[in-house]
């Protein structure tokens, strides 16, 4: 099965250790995100249409399609899926899509980066929507580019509700020596990509969204979702790799066009269900889930209580065995948290550990994960949220995440790997 991670892995062999612009998270020459950058957007003006713009609609769906890599063919296919629906009097579908030479020559083999207000058509082989802006040669691995796109879309195509989708390769948080092995939106031309703190900066700078979704592999992780929790009500994504076709845009957007009064949760559910239904029909293994960000503060509290009980038990072998023996995703350090906790509940002899692990399990399925779908029994262990559980030690870069700063999860990793505590 061709997946985005398969294509991503091939891409990394040619990817130089080129640091992302703007934030020193991947060990490059970048500057840190300042408090000013992550300021509240409460004082920002409400979006308004420019001269000749459109009236405020119910939803604007913004899709950032980085096809400047070996996913270019699928970028064009997804644009054509969106054109099967098109924008309506209640819905704006706005895209930024990029291409480079070397992968796909269809649709006139145009190159560069373009922005579109997607219009309905019946041509499934070519993009017929008029070009709203031609940006020429443009870095789609720079997080500032997504900020510019989001601001432009909100300014020119305002709505009561917004969804942002970042489309490309993704790797969530994985332990790797290569700077390019963490994050999302890889640009072959610039050798740049967007890392996890930059994702939060994007959402903050555009004033937040109702729904954020990663049409990319391995992004539905505690570490990613916690970073974004203040800037989106719901987050959709996959614990595992995604098949290269990604979202079923015609199905998801068709449902929204038919019912533009959808709430944020309803649209998030549509994203998950239409994705899972599509791959169910093809019998391709896949995972997708929807997380409620308002539940992440409660999740943090229960997680810290579990970590405290686990460390107090002095039974590191039980979590090591859970980490080694339970199923893993394509990134070997990514584990389904519910599954790992279940192993611990069954094996521990400490009642406090069992109680805290069970409480965290209950919270995951009742409060945090709104909807979880898996396709084929291969992923029956998936419960909607993955977490970083490395086998041989914690990455030094992990400390750059909000989750590592606010939670005790890094203490747990250091304890079971080498007996050291970070604080």
C-alpha cells in the first residue's frame, strides 16, 4: 500500500539537514518564538472582505496543499475532488497549492504556488477554478507562508467559522537524528519544513480556527495537540500513516455544502468519518480521530497523577514491557496511549498505578477523543491519541514542546529509560 510515509521516507534520503525558518526547535540557526509572537489575538480586527470580496459566509475551509515533493500527483487529485463540490453561497473553499518540476506534468505542468477560491466543475483531470493569486516561486515549508495564507483567506473570504487543513507529509513527534524528521509540510525545493511549535504560531497568528486538521501521517499525538490547544476547538488527524490519497474531500466538503450550519464538532466528525469510510470501502488500513482541545487541561492533570503513581511504584519494568510489547505505529516511538495504559492496568501489582492508569483511560475515551475510527482489524488497538514512548532515551529537543514543559511525561521517560528525573 502506498502511503504518505512511504513517499516521505524516500524523500528524506535526498533531504539535507536544512533548518526551518524562524524557530530554534530542530537544532538550526533559528530564533525562538517570543512571547510577542504567541500573543493573544483578542485585539486583532475581525476579518472583513476587501474591495470586490465576498460576504461573510458560514464556513471558510482553508487547505494548504504543499505538493512541492513526491506527493504532487495527489495534490492535483485532491484539488479536483474539491472542485466536484466548489464554493457556495454559504461556503468558501480556499486553497494554496504548490508544484515543482520532476514529479507530475499534468494540468499544463505549471510550476510555483497559486491560491484559489475553488469553484465547482465537472472536469476531474484539470483545475479550472480561476487563480486568485500567483505567488510564483514560494517556500511552502516556511511557517510564515501558512500565516500569510490564513490571513489572506480570512481577509478576503470571511466566515463565521474556519477550518484549516495542512496537507503534506507528516511525522508528528519522532526521535531521529535528522532535523527534517519532525513536523509537517516538507518543501523539496527549499529543504524546509514546519515544526510543532511553528504550527501553534501559525494558528495563533491567524486568530485561531474552529477546526484544525492534518492531512498528513502520524500527527494525532498528545505532543502535537497540546501545542495547538489554545488555537483550535477540535483537532482531526491520524495516529498512523495515511494512504497517499489522504482525505476524501468531495465527501467531506459535499456534506458541509449540504449542511453549512454544521457546528465545529460536526465538521470534525465529518472529516473523520468520510476519511474512514473511504478507506473502509477500499479495505485499506487507516486510523483517524477527533480530539476536543478543551479536555486537554483535564488530561494533563490525570496524566501527571498517573506518572507520579508509576514512579512511586518503582516498577519501571512494567512500563518498559508495555512500551516494548504493545503495538506500534510506523514511527516506532509512537504508541497508542490507551493501549499502553491497558497493559499497565493488567500487569501492575500496585493498586494506585492501576487506578490512575484506568482513570486516564476513561478520560481518553469519554472526554478527550470525541470520535475514533480505525479501518481493518490491524488497527483495532487504536483509541485516537498517540504519545511519545521512546525505547532508548528521550530526545533533547523534546524539552522544546509545551507538553514537556507543562507535564511530567519527560520525567516518566527518563525514569524508565535510565533512572534519571528532569525535575
